[in-house]
C-alpha cells in the first residue's frame, strides 16, 4: 500500500485486490460475538470533515473502532474552522495531537494532497471536491466482486483455490465485467475514482451523462462514454446511478428534473432492459424519484444497503493495511 | 503463518524454494505420516474418542495438517471431526515490525467453539508467540471448554510459557537455524527440512 490514499489511480491492481481480499476476511468479524480486533490499539484516527457526511464519517468511525483505534471526530461546523482557521493550522493542531491517520473530506479538490505536506501520519481521502473518493470506489468494487465474482470466474480469470469450497472470489479482479456509470459525471468524485479503480481491476467502464454533465477530455479517461442510456443498459452487468448534486450545480445543466428523469433516470421500465444478472448500485444519498425510482432502489437487484455495510469492512481493510504494519513502508 | 523463521519477523519464503544445498531433511514423508497417525490416536485417547473436539489449523500449513488429522480421526472412529482454520495475523505482537501483511482465512465449523475442546494445529512450535496470538483470536470467537495444541515439530526456544499437548517430533535446534515444513498440498511433497537461510 501507498503511504497515503489520495486517488484510486494510485492503487496498482495488486494493491486493490489486496484491499478487497483483506475486506473479505474482515467481513467475517461481523458475524462474531466480539466484533472487535485489537490490531490498531493505541493508534489515533482523526476524522476531519469539512463537508456534511453521514455514511462516510460513521463508516470510517465504525471501521477504526472495530480495529480498536481511538477516533477523534473533527467537523468544520462548531470548531475553530468556523472561526476562520486555515487548513494548515488545523493540520498542525492534529499533528500536535499525534494523529496516526487523518481521514479528510473537503470541499476543495486537492486538499488531501496538500494535507500530506503538513502531517506526518497517513492521509486518507474521504472525498475532495469534484476530484476523488477512493474508498467509495473500493467498496463499490468489493460489492461488485461479491455479487458478480462468479461471472468473472466464468469469464476465464485465474481463480484462487478455496479450501472451504464454494465460489472463492479472493485474488480476483473484475475482468470483463461491464460497468455503466450514469449521471453527473462532471461533478462526481465517485465516478472519477470508480473509473480509475474499476478499469485497473479489469472492468470495462462506460460513463453516460447528458452532454452538459460530461467532463471535458473524458476521452482521455480509461473508459468509454456515451449519451444513450438505453443502448448501454442492455450490455451492462452493473449500472451505477449517481446523485444529481444540486449543491454543486451553479448553472442550469438540464432544463428540468422531469426531463433528466425521463432520459437518464432509472425506472422499472428501464431496469427491465438490463440483463438477468445485472445489479443496480448507488453511492448514496439517493434522490428517489430523480435519478432512481423508489421501486428500483428497493428491488433485489439493488445493492445500495450492501454497499453501506461493505463500506465498514472495506475501510477496516484500508486502515489495517495503512496503519497495521511497520510505520515506514520500506523498513 | 508459515513458521519457518526467527521469532518476530519471519521472512516470507517461496514454497518449494527449499530442498537445495544446506538444507537437511529431518523427517521423511513416511515419518510425517506416522507422526500424524500417532497424534490422531493420542487426540482420541485424551479426548475420550474425540468427543466435542474441533480442530483449528493455523494458516498456512497448520490448516492442511488439521485436515489430515481430521481425516485420520474420521477413519479411526467413523465420525468426521469438525475442522477449520484460525488466522492469527490481527492478534500478532510483531505486526508493527513489518509492512501490513495479507490476512489468511478464518473458518470456524458450523457448530462453533463454545463448550468444545479446541485442538489448535500448527506446523512448527518455536517462540510460542503465534500460539499466544491464536489463544487471543480464539477468545474472540467464543469460549471453548478446553484448548489443546498439536504441532508437527517442536523446535524449542520458547519465549512464552506455552507447551504443546501433541508433538510429532521434538527437534533440538540452534536458535539461528530454520525449520521448514513442506506439505504435498501446497509444496508438492512432504518433508521437514533443517538448515540455515543465507541472507
């Protein structure tokens, strides 16, 4: 693993598979009478959140606590940040408190990278502006592998041995799995991280968006792009719906919500176009009735609840791999 | 963990890389087979016919040894003994000495460990630190009635007050020497080798 986790693009295929395999093992902790491991005892993880977040922050907090780390939550509201403290000064404060890892969410793209200059602990990007959200991509990859791993084995990927019998997805990437990411690609850090990570793992990614929400130079991304959702759905194993992020939309990107829903929303009619085994994902929080219909979100194809549960185990894996070993990578 | 190295950071070694010059075979495949058969009989004797036992192998090679013991116990008594694996990585005391390592699989048989006699199975008993970690890991899984330890090789140099209940072979070694257990399931052949790793 790298020293910091800023971008999903920093992860090699081996790194990513290691995270997923570690999470696979840690998932079994959930079913035990004592859902706690002593591994990060005595370590301090700071959650530094400049933006509102429920699921990511609580997910990181639960993950760190399951590994016995001490957690300090630091949110911009009601802290000295509200009084105008700069990121650097906050970082120096955290440094003085001896943070072993800082989990940061910030509205400015690049803030986590900047933070690495100021703290000696590990920095984990929990979403920065419209840049990246690598742990979301990891948990999405984990969910896809869990649900569709057998498909990948059928596609001829080299399988690991499973002493216990049954399908073993460990060691596997996502080779040959077709993922379509739909919605506000322009502003979505989830889309960016997923495109990078899923393509590293061998998936074929397609992004679909209204022309106004398609990023400039999307052709340089390791994915295909298109504007016709119905055509893509027919050949997708995974469809990932993105939230329409009203808070980031300073201009009129589409005429009305109704028109967006009609062309890019996932309703039951459109869901019927998907192949039999295909799954529907959403990073949350959802706008039911906008990008995804309630019946779709609650259907058995939807992995939305599983994604939240997997978030904790994947973040446990990330924290363990970054903090559990020797302090210096090369020692 | 494959326990072939020093206590503490035991360096990773590629399976099958041994067998070259400098390594001396101390147990042949037949001797390993006989030792396991004897241990299986001893377990049955000490647990009154294997009543309520659960065999838990410590990855990697302990798992294969546990399976072999379970198979023998099944042959002798006609009822298969529940067998599983117990990864101790997250409970090791030397985690911070090396980069984070990949986790191995923990699989507890369906009956769980509560009230059972758990027999931990490992290939080499050395410092005893792996077993200490295993006892901690087991603690999180439930409350066994008793815990016993079976090892293929006891090479001495204990650093903790831990003793094996069943030993395939007591092997006096120098501290700097290494013991390498190879098993057909992953290494292609059965053997126990003694030697010094040139580093």
